[in-house]
């Protein structure tokens, strides 16, 4: 039965989609830029591709803010010249974690859609989040090379810790990075006496104290792995991803004099920061503005390069925050491209998407701010409609039957079977995790008796087995996402790609795992000790699992 369960899960999650040939009618947009919103963008793109009434393809290159800015500059210069359609360049939109100067020759909108927090993390043996604090000047001197050893007097004065005379391994981004931009901005704002002339850019740190071959990295994933793998290292990364790996966060002092961390629960007595609190009415006065007919409003096509969220005043404010922006042209030669870019940006700012921003370790905009940013898109072609509920738009207003079935309508009533199947698998995982938790609790409560070793072995074996089942299901979900969610040809939902699934020898689309109460076995006498020369005990036979469907690199 158990072998059949695992086999059914493997089969259910191994369906691939047959590539569909593009016929020239697939609408496409391409984005490029910062790694921080990549998973949110991919989620939103998946949803829209599945809900679209006609085939669309949306892609985003996660390459860093610096590369995204360079791509956007190139597109502004030559995009309209390639093919004469305005869509030949890459990208059709860009994303960075800092504002850009305005471009009067090729005007574009800069739309904030989330808030991020960059944290400083260390790997110091025996030191955890809540144990260490460093002033802005000390952090600045470490990254600039003025402080190179963990036993430096400034570190001891800040933290109260006596650390060994170990060389500080500075992990840093070697490519253009918004995280580097944020740390430099904080250094200049928090320690103006020493860094007032620092050029705040996304370019890599420089100095003889750096070892690019050993500790230079090119992305957020490399950063977190490098810090985690190297004792006596220090680096910087968006806060949520650092906490996901349980890295040790450094408490920083904000302008209000509070020692703050981004980790929840006020660890070590430090204050847990309120990230969205950085957006205040005072901050909004620094936004570019435009006055029309006597009314002054935010100019989303203006110069946002001087807008920053570094070391701002306020209760519980984190000192290294940043907006993530979408950069969107004010007009597109190809109106279908402009209309699809507008629809995508509107969806990112809608409450449905804003509600899951935290799932990707960032913070949503306050609802009125998001609505204002969305309104700035009104100058782009309105090509697409949204059906939120049957016959209703996102605002709850009625829409016509013709609109709901229009090829250029995104409808929540359209979906993908892979999404439904993942919901079932997610429920199964929750049930299995509950079983693991119950077994672990039972194991922790066992008292030491003559037969406690037998009970412990039984409970540990059960926990290990259920954990293995969970791992199988999670792996299946990943395979199913790759095979069923986006076609191999143009990334659309399974609605637009013919699927060929293997025919199982039984009808089992879902296997329901029901946790059962743990029952202690009756006491038994201990068997005679096993001789170590007896050789290994043969494993019980289990049913063979079916061979998984082969996947290409795109679905790996």
C-alpha cells in the first residue's frame, strides 16, 4: 500500500506538456532586472498566462539591478529600431531596487510596487541573532576595509563581545547590485563624518581587503550560501532570505536611537523593525512631482534617482530599505505590447498580488499608495480586462458576457489543472507534517525505561519514514510545476499546450494520507544482543517505483 502511495504521487506529478508551436499570434512581453522580485513576477506571469483568453508569453530575466538598468538604457536607445515594432529589444520593462534619472528623450514611468529590507549577516561561531549589534560607522569601516579583524576595538565597543583575532571575510557582490547600493547608501547616511564623499552606486565594493576569487558573489543565492559556509564572514542580503537560512543578523541602530533587527520576536531584546513604516508623509515629499491646473501630484515619469529609504526617522524604522520599481515606457510603438505591459503592472499592484508579496520575503505597499501607482499607468493602451468573479471585475462591478469571453480578458474562472493538483498535494503535505509533529511530541515525552530504546527506535523510524514521504511529495510538486504549469514552447499555461500523460494501470489521481493515532506497542522482552559478525540484515522488499518522465534543463 505504501509503495503504491509513493508510486501514485510520482506518477501524478510527472506529467509533461507537449511543446506547442508558436503561430505568430502569441502576445509577448519580456522583463529584466533585479533578482529580488523575480519569484513574485514569475508567480504573477504564471497566473496571467493561465487566465488569459488568448495565448500570451511573459518572461523575466533575473540578472540584478545593474544589468537591468543597462538593458533598459539599451532598449531606450535602439528598441524601436529593431524590426520597427518597438518590441525587438530586451526588455519591454525593467526592474531595479533604486530609482533612475528621468529620460526626456525616451520618457518612462517608474512604478514602486514593493518594499525590501537589506540586512547585514555574519557567521561567528556561537553568536546568533540577538547577540550582536554594530553601529553604522563600524559596518561602514568593515566594508571599506578600515576594520579587518573581529577583535577590533570598535567591534567590541559596539557589541560588548570579545571576539577572536580572526580576519573578517567580507562577502560582497561583484556585479551591479541593488543590495550593494543600499549598503553604500546606509554607510553614507549613518556615518557622514567618514563617508560623506562616498559615491552611492550599485557597483561592487573596491579595496585590497577584498578577495573576489574567494568571497565575491554574483547573486543573492550565492551570497547566503557563501556566508553560511564560511566562519568569520560578513555579508549583506535581503532580510527575508537571510532569515530563511537562519543566518545571524546584526542589530543596527536607527535614527531614533533604537537597536533594531528585521527578525520577528524582538530577539535578544532588540526591537523588531516595522519595514513599511519607512514610507511616511515626510518621505513622500522627496518624490518628484508635477503641477497641472494648480494641482500637484507625484510625477511617476520624473527623476526618482534621489529618492532613498536609508536611515530615515521613525519608530521601529529599519535603516536599509528600498522600493522595488518597474520601469515602463510611457508609450509603445506596438500598442499590444504596451497594453500587455500595463495589464501585468496593474496585476502586480492589485490586492491579490500585493497580498502575497510577504510570501517572497518583501513588503507590500499601503493600499492607497498602490492605487495611486496603478493610476499612473492610465496613459498606456487599455487592451485587457480582468474578471475577478463570474461576471464581475476586480472592483466588483458587473461586466458583460461579451467581455468575460473576450480573448483579451484575464479571468479567474480559467485555471490550470496543475494548480488544482498542487492544492491537493499541499493538503497532503500538511496532514503528513501534522503526523510528524505528533510523533515528535510523543517521542519527546517518553520516559527512560527498560524498553525506552525500543520505543525510541520505533518513533524515530516513523518520523523518518513520514519525513521521507513529505520529501517525495515536495519533489513531485516541483516536477509538476515544471511540466504542467508553463509549456516548453512559449511559457503559457497548459490551456494552450497539448498534454500527453502516461496512462496509469490504475485510476488514482490523488492519494489521501490520513494520519492515525500513535499506539504504543505492548512490552516485549529484549532480544539477545546481535553479533557484529552476523552481517547486515536484509531489507524488506518494496514495490518498484515507476521511472520518472525525463525532463529537459528548462524543467530541472
